[in-house]
């Protein structure tokens, strides 16, 4: 069981995983506090429960994914009690299923489960790749009528990059290679590293700062420079990481994700510091408050979220090197495309569509 000495015990990991299982719905979905389920955060919660050994609960969640996937490979952006509350299919939601299934294989070694989930992964990543533009970014959603949105998101595409890489690894492992996904990942990785103009401006969000590193598209000197450039903008010493630059609000999930991004670059010291700093958000029952408004000195929102608890467990595993899946985010950067001069790569700087 993961444990970070002096910060997070194995017993606390179990309690935190059980706080996730406690909110899992009878049909297997793991909801946000307000009650909707989305595939991305749902998968993250399943990964955390797998790390903590709650395999039956995680399997129930993967069954939910298999049952609720639509014929085009997507999931509704929000589902409430098994029904679509927001029907558009988001590309990063679909791609993260591949990360979850690859992580499960690393941790459990369950080949039968991997093969059973492979058709789900295939459909999901085919949905994702179909939203790639001529330049390489991937549009963030498609409507039920088939209409793609008008833009791509940097954080979403960074997560998609990891999903495509995990899908390629799954295909190779199962003897069903998908070079089209590998090519899509290469193209996407280049755009993430060299073409910020390809994405809608969400730079006030800390996720747009660290996610290209966490997802694996940016590593090495470029990653270190990126982290240092906005460190003081987003990091509140002793508290954690701001969700947005213009509000005095630190959030647990973003703090843990930054810790994993730092760990992926080899910056273990700052990773441990950020992880320790966010532990003030721990609730006595093992769950975690979503965020802390440090001017008003109040929890904001006034809730504990399963996805925050999941991020804590995944960060603890990465920092303790406990399970065979602990290097999931470090390994995401194995195939990162070196950054080239965007002025000489030949890519159009204009907006492109599918």
C-alpha cells in the first residue's frame, strides 16, 4: 500500500480509497459531489481504488463504462442516474479510458480484464482521433448530431496525448497494433509543445500550466522552464496550488497533479513539498475537501470530492513507487517530441478544423 513517510500513511490511503467507494453509485458510477458522473473523473477514481486494492469496486466502475459507452465510442459529458444530462461527447473523457485500462494492467496483471475492455478502448480512441485537425490538435467535443466544437483545449489535449500513448501500448501488448493512434499522438505532441496558438486561451487555469508535462508531451529542459516560469503565479507555499491565477483559492486535485508533474521531471523535492502542503485539506473520514479559499478562510466549494481523493492516492503512489503503476505519469513522457522552432516546422499558425 502506498505511503509517503512523514506525510501519508498506508492506513490513510485505505481510508481515502474507502471514501471514494462510499460515494460510488449502485450502477458503478462515481459521481461529482453535485451528482453527475463524467468518464474522466470516474476513471481517475477507479485507478485510485485499484491502487488501494479495492478491485471489486474498480471493476464495477469499469463495467459502468462498458455499459454506458455510446456506439460512436464516446460518453455523455455528464450523466445523472444513468441518463445523459449533457449529451455532447468530450474527447478527453473518451481518451482517459485507455489510461485507466493500461494502469489496471500494470497494477493487477489481469490479462482477461484487459482483453474484455479492449473493444471499449478501441471505440473510444477512434472517436478521439476522428476529432483531430489537419494541424494536429484535437477538438474538445462533438455534439450528438456529429458537429465538432470550434476549438481545442490545451489541458484536454495534454490528457488525450497520454491516452493515445497508453492505447498504443495496449494494442501492442494485445497483438492489435494501431499505428494510426501513434501517428496521431506524434502530431498532437508536436502541437502541444510548439503551438500554443492552437488552443483556446485558458491560461488563468493552473492545469494549462502543468498538464502538458503531466500528460507527457513536454519534458526535459522545456518542462523545467515551463514550471519555473509560472511557479510564483500558481503555488501558494504551505497551502497548495491555485486553481486559477486570479482567485485566492487552492485546490487539492490540482496540487496533487502538480506534484506528479514535478515527480515526472525528476523534481522529487518540490513534488513532496507540494504534496505535503495540501494535506491540510484532509477530512477526518479520509476524504478531501475540494478547495480552500485562503482569504476568506473557508472551504470552497463546501464539499469533499471523490476526484480529489483519487488524485491524492495516485500522487502518493507516484511518490512512494509502491505499485507497478506508480510510474504511469513518468513513463508518459517516454515518446515526447523534442520542441522545434514553430517558425520552421511548416505547421500553419491559423486555426484548423477537421
